[in-house]
């Protein structure tokens, strides 16, 4: 349980860092960043595997790179319905999702 909370908080901090470094991403507060981190986690557990399965031929054709596009689209999707979090296009969503993925990976490596 502590690891889950730590990961959520690290992703929330990564969202706030992404806001500073990537133009086009706006997060109003740390509270909104935590909400976005939880929603992204839920979408990555529930929706992303279904999308990966549905787009498996395209993912195989692009040697797995289409998975990054799916991450960006989910990141952009969260920006459309969470009040206080906005993403101004696909490129900021792509860069933001790459940044969040890298920070999540590093957090996983250090927490394990």
C-alpha cells in the first residue's frame, strides 16, 4: 500500500515537473496532479491493455512504437475531462507521457 501511494505521489510530482519543462501542459495544483496520477493509473490498468490488443497489428508493424502513441492519447484524454489539467495538443501529450513514463520507470526501479 505504501508503494502504491509513493508511486502516485511520484507521478504527481512528475506531472508538476512536466508542466514546468513542457509548454502546453498545465496543472493547477498538487491536488489536481494527484487526481490525474490516479486516473492515469486506472486507465493504464483497465483501458490500455484493451487498446493494445485492438491495435496489435499496428503495434507490431511499428515495432512497438505505437504504444507510445497510445500513452500520449490516454494522457491527452485525461486532459480533456479533468478540470484544472489541460494538454494543448498531441505533441505536448506525447512529450508529457514520455516524461511521466520515464519517471514512473525510475520510481519503479528505485522502489523495487
